[in-house]
C-alpha cells in the first residue's frame, strides 16, 4: 500500500476516535463532523489504493466512492447520502439555519456515526483487496 494511503487511513482512524469521543460526551454536531471526516479520509485512501492516483479534493463521499471504481452496496451508499449534508450543516449556522448544536441529539449523532462506520468498513476493505 502506498505511504499516502497509510497516512489517510491513520488520519481517518484518529478522526473516528475523536468522533466517537465527542458523541459520547454530548458534543454531537462536532462528533458528526469528525465522523464525516473519517469516512472521507478512508475513501480517499481507497481511491489511492485502487487507482494509484491522488484522490480529488472534494468532500463528496459518493464521488469518492465512484472514483474507487467499485460500486458500494446499497446500504453503504445510503449511509453516504445520509452523512454528506452534515459536513457543513454540523458546523455552519447559515447552513443549519441556526446553531448547529441544536440540530443534533445522541440518537441522531449515534446513527450518523454508525453510517460513517459502514462507509469506513467498506472503504477499508477496498484498501485490503488486491486490485486487478
């Protein structure tokens, strides 16, 4: 595996840990943002591994999944689609139409963290599978 991919994966693992800690300590909007970051970085590692090219500079999880050359299972695609709007909505009052912190609770943040974990698991598997 390319060193760059290993770097993306290590950063994704740290972001996942931060996301889980933030959700566990009731800082839900921030936890959701880091959950998205973890999924995004894992997908970027998968793009590197599968294509041997640098991933695009984007936060669009679906686009990153497409760039791997593989089709995610329906439940992973759905997890990506649920998670994507929260990249900005979890941080910006203008996008959230108010304080982002007020739009999240434990149940929602936990669900979005599980969505990120589904994306992460799929992308990590792509990093392990041999490329053709």
